[in-house]
C-alpha cells in the first residue's frame, strides 16, 4: 500500500469545547488511484487534508491519534525538515480558492520556480525554464512568466496553482475542492486538465469535494464522509449504482437527475450535528429515516457488503440480523 | 489552449503590464499636495548632497567682524553670533537632519519590523514575551526614552540616531505585528507552507512584502518625527555639539538672541517646519495611494 491513513482523529479545542472534526478515519490510496472524499460542509474533509500535510493549525487544532503512512513512513512522526521535504515534493495540495492561494506581490513565474528551487537543486535559470515548461503544460503561455496573479483570470490562476502542485512530480496530489470557486465552463476544463496531468505524471489523487458530478467525472473510488467519519467506501460503481448507507442514498436524492422527471429535489432534513456534541451511537441517527433502536446506543462498525464496499450502518451485517 | 488571434503587440495592449507600484505612482501623481511635498523633499535632498557646491561659506567659517548681520544679498539668511553664514549652515544642516531622519527610521523599521513579524508569525509565548517588552517601551513616551538613552550613550551623531531609533521602535513593532497578523491567515501563506517553504522564507518572501504599505506610510511619517525629536534633543543639549550645524542645535544657540536678532532662530525653525510638512503631506498622500479601497 502506497499511502495509508490509519485511525486519524483531529480535534479542535476552543474555550473548553472540543470539536471532533475528524473521528477515526481509515483510508488507503494505491498508486495511480483517484479517491473522492465527499461530504457536506463541516464533515471534516478539509481537516483531513490538512492533517495529511500535517498542517492542522495548532492550537486550536490537534491530531489526537492516528498514523499517516507514506510508503510505510509516518508523516506525523517526521522531523520538521523531513516534513518540509515531503510537502510540495511528494505530497502536494491544490487549494480551494485560486484567488487567494497565490501571493499577490510575487510574479506567477517566480512563485512557480520557488517551489522547484525549494525541492530540487536547480539553478535560477533551470528553475525558470522548468517553470515556463510547467506553465505551458497547463496551457498558459510561458511568456506570461513575469506577470502578477491579478493579471490572470480565475481559471488561469487555478491552472497556475495546479502547475505549482505538479511542479515537483508529487506522488500524491490532494485537491481540496479545486473547482468550487470556478464557474461551470471552467470547471470542466480544469477537471479534464487535472485528469490528464494526473495520468501524465503518474500521481495518485485525493479529490475532496461536495460535488458528486466531479466525483463521477474523475474518481475511481469514493469515500462518503459524515460528521468526521467515513460512513461508506466503495468503487465509483458501488457508490453510484448501489448506494447503501441511508445518508448516501439521501445525498443522491439532493442531486438532480436528467433522466427522471422530478419536480422537487429532496433535501436531507435537519443539520449536521454540532461536532462538540456528537450524538451517541451512530452520528447520523437523528436525521436517519431508517433508524432502528440500536442506532441510538451503539456506534456502528464497518461492514463489508461487497468487494471493497464498506458501510458503517446497522442495516447491514450484524445489525440487519437484529432488525 | 486556444489559438491566440491577436498579434503580440496587440496582446501587450490587452494585458496591461503596469505593476502594482506603477499603479500606486499613478494615484500618487494625481495628489497635488503629495507631489508638492515630494518636490520639497527632492530639493532638500539635492541641497544636502550638493551643499559643498551651493553654500557660499563653510559651516564653521567665523567672521567676528560680521556678527548678527541681517539677511542681505551676501548673507541670504544673515549671520549668527560668531559671524557664521546661516544659509550655509542650514544647507549643511540638511545633511545632518536628513541623515538622522532616514538612519534612525531605518533602525526602528528594521528592528521593530522584525520583532513585530516574528512575534505575530510565531504567536503564543514568543508573541507574549516580545509584545510585553514592547509594551514596557511604549509605557515611556518616545522622546523621554530617546533622551534617557542619549544621556546614557553620550552625545554624538551615531548615538543620537540610535537613541531616536530605539525611541520609536515600539510603534513599528506594533504596526508590523498588526499587518502580519492579518496576512498570515491568508490562504497563499498556507499554500506556501504546503509546498515546503521554511518559516524564514515564508516571513521574508511571502508575508513582509504584503505588509509593506502600512510600514512605508508609518516610516514616511516617522522620518518627520525623528527629525523633530533629534532637533529637540540637540535643543536641550543632548544631541550634537556645536559647531555641527544641526537645525535644532542652531535654534538652541540662537535662543538667547531672539529679542534683537530674529533671523538666527527663524530660518532654522522654518526649515524644520518645511521638512516636516513635506514629509507629512507626502506620507498622507502615500497612504491614500497605497489604500486600494480608494481606487477610482
């Protein structure tokens, strides 16, 4: 296994309250695979991503438990210098908002060659040439090396950010909602580009998103997150053709389907539970239409219902017998 | 990517290549007061640089036959109690005053800026320790602090600049800290850390250039107050000793003769006033030009 998250928990504590943003997550990524991490706002997706880079702001955040293994080596136990070598070089991240993730006072090209120079023993000229080449790869003319971020459009900025993330041929690319801040026409372009470059550079990818359309477009496997837990995991076909967890089923009910003539979409009733007061038992229990008595008292465990298709719900496995 | 239908020259017109500083200059240029201030400053700097060529007399050329002369064509601003030409002394004094202003502000900008940036970036304990120390300094009025440091170090140009620099250091630490605090939360800082940049690199390359605007404004206004503090210190005898032609010292020396010979104190005073005025007006203009919310 090339990249593995084991039992990761991240808590934020402010003023006596503890917000359990991520709770005992397990996830593994194989070489070349793209995994989608899907969930609504506040499900702990971004916290997971920051946790992987060991960038959780501390305080208030703290990685309470868990291991993040990159080829068997725990990132969380690395020294500061080792971590810096991993960041941007072996694992890199594409941020949500390209408008704010570029430094407005430095030219785009310099920011790009900076990444190269931090990680590779390249001279200034070599880095510049490489940076121009990277700009060309994402479809921006190398002549625009000396321009500032404000001279680029949103979609182009996101391309620059993508080229920065790919500049050092990372093995794992974490994309934190890379298309959320872009309009739909650009979204498709950027996704297509990411898909292509991911293959060209032979990288694995963790795609964080709340957009099931994006997932369908580029992911191989999907992990559905709810209240800091992965409640369902499976291949793209598993999740899209036979969603099993009630939350996943409801999630698909929120997306318009072009084939069926639905007048109204069905929203999921209620709100995500307050992460400082998570309900006992199953976290989804208060909103679940299929709840059974056992859900309130006991936390469900992962049940494998198909090849690699895992669900955290009492409707399956041991709980189903009780029902 | 799509083919670009425009020839290269046209493309240059489409993408305005005006840099951020170019835009700031454009806005500053429209501000008449700021430009007037800048003009005065340029004249002063030129006068200071070419004092040797412009000044008709040396700054310590005494002529006891011609003491207390009123302003005339041969002595534009008159002469003082030793018969020295006040116009020449003011020209040479511009050198001292501008040096003191720039140098002491550089001391406080560099030292205060670094303290403020480190304090804001690392936060927690570091922040608390540095900021409480700065608070101790802030509790003492700047000029008193400068006076006590100057009296401990003794008179002299270098000591005076250090004293004035340290006296205004807390303000810069505060200003920089506030600016860094807001910049360090921005996503591009997180992005810089996520590509593996070191703390040092993040502070110097990514944070400080983005905080320059408030620091520059504070520094422009600071040069004015540094000149003023230096003049007051010379006035009470803690700065430069005669015959060095410091404007404050000239005021101080001329004070006993103010009843009968007004010109001895008036001209140095006017020069201080003009310099401070020019710096303040220019500083205000610069602040407005740097503030993007005033963009039209």
